[in-house]
C-alpha cells in the first residue's frame, strides 16, 4: 500500500538529496519516510517548513503531478533559512505543512510570460516545467545578481524545449528595458 501525506496537518518528511547550485542557495529534496506518494500541487504552491521552531514558506519547484518528492530552493538569509542551511542534510527529518497555493495559474491560457528576480525564481521554475508539460508557449525573463543564478541553466533548457525565449539580465535598468520592450 502506498501512503499519502495529507495536507491538512503537520507531516514529517525526510531530506533525500541536497544540491548547492550557488554559495548561498541550497535545493532540498524531501520525501515521505515510507517513500509514498505526496499530495500534488499546481505551479506557484509552497510548502511550510519548521525551520528550528520558525515556520517558513518555500516555493515548490517541481511539476506537482503525483510527486514522490518535493523540491524547494532556500536562500541563506534570515533565521529560518540559515537554520535550514546549517541543520538539514540527507537523512534529516523535518516537519512540514502543505502544499498550499495562493499563486495558482490560469490554466485556460496557452502562452506563459514569466518574470523572476533573485530567489523569487523558485515558483517560476514550477510554472516553466508546467508550460513544457502542457505544451504552452513560454517566455522567461530572469533577473539576478551574479553569481546568484541558481536556476538559470534549467530555465534556459526548459525555454529551449518549449521553443520559447529566455532572457537573463543582471541589472534593474536591463530588466526595465526588457519589460518595456515585451509589454
């Protein structure tokens, strides 16, 4: 029998992998202790993590269809995020709530224009994965300061797969120029 973790209560998940795409960003992969299926979610959903007694919300970056794991990107800033960076490793157990979504997509559209800045890119990754999965037209503008490009390579690949356009900018003036051109 495959267990399912309900979203209405606190659950315990296990860290199954940790990636460090930049000096300040960690990507955590979390799964049910029994390896069961986790509740699905739509792009833009977040997971609340008990980070040393402080509940922080982190955007889920996966596709969200019958997931066997959740992935979140965590920038090393603030008490809860620093706790995650310093205390969670493969095999660690952590309490979570969710997923919840206050940023759900309009699934009636077929063209997706996504703008991301800094670590705010994490929900955009989920949206881009959904766009590829559903065959939507995709354009992504990603603004970040070097070297905080945690998801640039993946977004570039997803956009290429969708036959879309990926623009990476590093300065606010560049972002303004790109958005002025597109909008």
